[in-house]
C-alpha cells in the first residue's frame, strides 16, 4: 500500500466510526450520500462547474455527478459509481486509484440504475441534492440533526486530509511566489492573475475560490473580483488565492509593498506580518477562537497607535470600537473541503448554535480550539472609506490621524493568511514552510 492509501484507509476507518456514532445518535441505520446532480443556470442550458456534495467528498475523491455511497452499520462502504457511455463528456475509466480498495465498487450506466442498485434500506437517511429520487426511494431527506453531527466531525481533520491540504499548499505557494515577482516587475492585476494560474498549473474551475488580486485601493475591497489590465506598477498587491487537491483547499493571502510604496504602509505590512505570526504562535488546544480574534484586535490597535494612525492605546481603542473599521472581518475560519468549512458556529455535535458575540458579528468560528482542527489565521488592516466615514464626525474623531489615513487610503489594505493544524500542544503552520516571510 502507498503511504497515501494507508492514510486514506485510516481516514475511512475513522469515517466509519464517527458515522456509526452519528447514525446511532440520530436513530438511523443507514446513510446514502450522493455526489449530486449538476446545477444548470436558470433559463439556460449551461451548467455551473460541478461541486460534489461535501459529505460525499469527505468519503470519496472520485470526480463527477450521480455516484452513490451507501453506508450501513458494520458493513464496508459501497460505492455505486455512475459510469455511462457518453460522447458529450469524457467518462474516463476508474483504473486503480489509491482509494479504491476502501470500497465495494459497482458500476452502473444510468442514473436510474444507480438508484435501483440501492435496494431496500430501512431507516435510512439521505444527504445530497437529488432529493426527488431520494424521496421516491423512501429515504429521510437531509436530516438536520444527522447533518449537524457529521459536520461537527468534519472539523477534526485526519492525517489524510492534512496531507491533501499540504499538497494544495505546495501548488498555491508556487503561484504566490510567481505572483509576487510579477507584481514587483510592474504587472497588472490580470497579468498577476495569469502568472499565478500558470505557475500553479490550474485552470479556473480547479481553484477553490475566485482569486482576489487587488492592486492599491482595490485591496480594501474584501472580496474584490476585478482583474484590471490597465493599472501597472502598483504600490501594493493583496493576493488571496489558493489551490485544491482531492477537493481539499489551501486558502492563502499575501500582501506585498513595492519599494515606491508609502513608507508608513510598508511599515504596516511588516507590522502585520509580526501580528499574524504572533497570533499563530498563540494557537493551542483549549483556547477559544473568539479570544484569539480579540487578541488580533488588540495587536492591530497597538500597531495603528505605533504608526501614528490612532491616538489611543489598544484597550481604549477596543473599548471605543476604533479598530473595527480597520479590521472588519473575522480572524479566520475552519478549512477543508469547503474553504469556509462547516460547523464553525456550532456549539455541540447536535447543532446547538454558538453565534458570535455582538461586538464581533463577522467571526466565522466561535469554537474552542482542539487538536486536529485546521483553520486560517488571517488578520487584516484596511483603509475602507465607507467604514471610516462615520468616525470622521462622531465623538471619537480626535483619536484618528485623518491626514495620514487619507495618505494611506490609496494603498488599500493588508491581509496575511496562513493555514494552521492544531496539534496536541500547539500548532503546525502548514503555509510558512512553503511560503516563508516576504519582509
Ligand atoms: N479566501 C476567502 C477567505 O480568506 O476567507
Ligand atoms: Mn480565509
Ligand atoms: Mn483567503
């Protein structure tokens, strides 16, 4: 067995154990998960790029729609593989992939035959979007409680899943290095984007999310989608781009200041590298992720004061909400099959909500940090006119250096994002070995 096959078998063994527990806890005896059907755009004959049901991808890396996975207590997992004859789309033979020995595999030539092959399954649940067929088969459709249990287990990554994320990181790191060079050579957003894609060796639909490639003020638009071709020799590049391997994502952001960038902004970029690394260092089991987010605000407020942007210390700045317009998003999120992976706001396996505190409404995970979790740490510091505007008039306006803020606004923003695996005693940074510090 290859090393990956061994890791995969252990991953499946753990899925068997946790799924059996989830089924027992929710009074089901079997579970059918389909890879799903394609989404066709409204009033069109074009399909969106296919994304398998995440719960299916958690079990099986086979590509394509309509496969069924059948999971019964005490039985080996069954994969009913949809393998039609087709001249519109390529239907590659399965071959002998490293994961195949974990399943009893049957091949069927049509969707009807896939569902017929299921047979009778008493007390069975279904997860996926082929709900008409599942209802006709008498399955309980996407039960909320069972899904919550399965989502909860997805936040603890197996060594196989970590290996997938690390492989994705190697690919993304090649893209980031090349993108940095393209930026420093004066490239446009479009050229930097193409450079990333080419170096990573990916096509667009293989990316885990649309890359954010912002020069200058566009770096302050958190989900900027443009790829301008007509702006060159930027002062600042903010690039948030990843890669995926067997559906597992890397999610990495780097901010680069060119030599001609405003010197205070250059200092802020260096300061944010230190802030990000200090936050990563604090990660360990038992810490509430929300407390880490709070620490992030304190460190960013401290940096803002040190650079003469805020005229208040970190505690006063937090109490008055002065760091929030500069850092308006959550510090990070779980990472896995979904880039914003599931169950970050779940308080327990049964799906009890754990909403973010009112002062940090954008926090995506309120969980206590535990060994085996993988999440991002991505502090940001932006000059966003819309968020700063109210402070120009309110009772705190004297605590901001507006002249300096106006000078720095054309530089946009800074975000530095790494992916961390929580270990028994601390954390392992999955990103830095591939993408060390720029500054
Ligand atoms: N790339 C999206 C995010 O960082 O959350
Ligand atoms: Mn992220
Ligand atoms: Mn990101």
